[in-house]
C-alpha cells in the first residue's frame, strides 16, 4: 500500500468519514472571538480559558505588542518554533497554515494549525488558530493585544480545548492539560 508516511499505513490517523487529514479537527472556527472585547459563547464539550494581563503603557508598548502578537512571538518566546506550512511569511493571516513545534527532551511534538480569525484595528489586534488533524488536542487558541483609553496595553489569551478526536494523543490528554497550564503561564509572561 503506497503512502506518504514512509510506507507505514498504520501510522496515519483514523479519521471520521468524509474528513480530510489536513482540515480542522473541530467544527467551530472563530469560537474564541478575537475581535470581541467580551467572550460570551463557547461550544459545548470544550474546556474554556480566558486570562488578561497588562504588558505595558503607551504608544511604544502598543506598537511593540502589536508586532509581536501578529508574528507569533507569544508562542516563540514561550519555547515553540512556528513555521508557515505553505512557505509564506510567519505573520498571522486568515487561512494561513503553520506547523508549531516544541521539543520535550528527545521528543519533538509537531502541532499543525490554521489561523481562523484575525483582528487588526486601531486598539485591538490578534488572531485565533485552530487545531488541524494530527494536533495533540482539539480546539482553538487566541492571542489578542488591546489597549484601553488609559493607555494600558494588555494581552488576552483565550482557548477552547478538548481531547483530540482520534489517535494516540487521546490516551495522554490529562497530561496534556497539565502541560497546557504550564505553557499558559509562559504565554502570559511572554510580552512583559
């Protein structure tokens, strides 16, 4: 049986009928609502998380945060590598596909993702990315920089998480939730 996985058909993920191996692994793209100051609704069955931290004050802080967020610096400064899967630049763009990697000792975890929403206006910028098939979990995460009337610049992290729909990662989902808690601390300190 020919395959693009080195001749090992057993390592391809089993997908529900009609699902593409490179599509999103969940059905609610944009659910973290990065353009909205208030996040109200979330799909059932996901763990919801939202936290906001102040990262600076003034025009300089805003310019730096805006550039950093849109270039995936929250992930990069937290120990991840981010590469555009389609060869385009690293700046977040709607529909852009990326491979996020992180090394855990000798293990390298590859996370295929797709940007599902982008906001970039005078006082708010950021994006949400969704997990694609093969990601260790299923869901969406958003990094949003915003500034208030008082000049304070803040970073908001929003995420929706559930176990991956298929594959071996489902077995270690509780461990992944613990790792996610540690990584979130890094995210929230990444631009300070």
